[in-house]
């Protein structure tokens, strides 16, 4: 949606006309604020502009209930301070909104001090042509393409057509590591079953990058493992700026019973059994949790955690992997196994849909040692600093290091 606020001055005569025209010109220039979401990942519903107060809401579209994704830009607000007021519940995270002044090329956190309840204020630089705001740091298809280009020509990366979305977009499947069919171990990674969960994509990118890197871990993974990754399971939702979570009649991560509605899920279910050849060891679905809260309890929305399987042998294997990850982590995110969400607690129950989600389907595949979801927070991940794209990539590298050591111990 695009809205421009303008005022047309009434006709005046005499000296007052010139004074009024000068003041009207200044007022008109001040009123030319344009707010829209007309770019990949954009999402906003602009309700009205009252002077320096802008009333907005996130666009829910086909979401059942309330969710918190929003992403919009503002143009024509140079040298002004505007307050953006969301209606209803606050969809603003613990570090305020993420802000970009270079067209989405880089992002920083505005900070909690700028937030009051369900609103935030921003002082626009005088030379600001456009400023983007988002509830978290976005990750779009263009970011995935940049990662692929950065590794173009690498013999250990193969990009394949996975599926075509209902809107005609091409979904990519990445195969990384040993690609001659002789890898002893196979691993499947997915992300963006829920379109809004962008930080997970940076961690997936970090993991894949680590497998391609000229490091000890990278060389071992390329020698022993083939990784299959579908980075954008809900690519239409990612590009259209959907919530993705709780999509009606069900979202992508509740699509693993027959018949599947979504082409990406159906293609994954069709491809994996023949590709894995009984050597599938690990499945990991990368997600982000709720917006904020949870304290220090298991399943906290401001801590990294894995979701435990109801199958005791897989729960034990995940616990072993979790201890390895605690030992090898080097990035700025702080992971502790005690934050994992046990079976039977929170949403991790039969009512939560385990039998219908990706981890549940993969837990039944031949050769699997464990299948799980990892939740990577949007803004605060347990360390002393806010979440950043580089920090999320570093956590992905920690995952790769733990994966190497876990698989190595199976031999």
C-alpha cells in the first residue's frame, strides 16, 4: 500500500496570499510522506497519518489469528521525527525495529529506548531519501542468490530446481559437500516453512558456507557428508511479505500428511527417500520462535533451543548433539542445552502437530538418528549483544562444527 499525505491550499488574495503560499509550500513539503511496502518482503497496512503520528498495522492476509511480521519503507520524511503507532498488540521486539537507510542493504537496531508500548519514534536525517523499518532483519530470495553467486564454480555446491510455487516462482534445492553419491552420511536442512522467520536463513547460510570453507570442518564435511538444503520452503510467502505462520488452511510446516498442499513440501517428500538411500542421519528445520519473552525457561523466545522428539532414542541422540554444540560454539550467540524444549512441554505436544510437521515426517525416514527443529531468536539470542546477520551466520558455523563432530563419532 502506498499513501502520500498532501494538502491543497485555498485561494487567497493580496499580501496575505504570498505569506500563505510560502507557509503552504513549507507545509506541503513537510506533508509529502510516502509509506509503502512495494518491494520483496514488504508488509504494512497504513491506516492514516495525523501530522507526525502514523497509524499502521501488520498485514495478516490469510493468517489465522494474530502474528507480528511487518516491513515497510518511508520516503519524503527528511528532517522530521515521526512516531509509528501499531493498533492492538505490540509487534515490536526487544531491541525495537530493525532500520535500513540504504534500501535494505544493511540493517541496525533502533533500540528499545525509541519504543513506547506499541509505537516507536524515529528522527529522519535531513538527507534521507528512504528509510526501511522491519520487525527483524529480513532475508529475501536476493540474499540467497548472493550466497550462491559467492560460491559459483565450487564443485561441492550444486543448485537444482526443487519445485515451482503456486505463483510460478522457482524454488531452489542446494546440494553441498560430497556429491558423487558415495557420502557416508546425508543431512537435510530446511528453513522458512514460516515465511517471516528470517534470522534462521542467515544461520542456514552460515552452516552451508562452513561446509564449503577451506577449514578442517569444511574439508571433513565435503569428504564424508552430502547436505541437501531447501532454504526457502515458502518462497511465495517470503517474497510477498506474508506472515506464513498459521496460514490457512494450514501452513507449510503442517503439510506433511497426505496429500500435501504446497509444491515445496510435496517435492521434498518425493525426492528424499530415493536420494537418501538409507544414509540419512540428521534432519534440522531452522525456525525463529515467538517475538519475545520466556525468561530463562526451556523454550524461551530469547534463547536458542531445539525441540525434542517424542521418540526416546532420537531424543537421546539430540541431547548428545546438544552437548557437542555447547562445547564447540565460538560465535556471539550463547546456546545451552538446558533451554531445549522437552517433549510434552509448551507447544511440543501431540496437539502441537508433531505428526504433521517436517521433523515428524523425517523422524520416520530410514537411517535417521535424529530429526528436530531449532528455534533461533529474532533479536536477542542469549548473549550480551543483539542478533545480527553476521552473528546468525556464526551460529550456523557452530552448527556445522557440531555436526562434523557428531557424525564423526558415528564411524
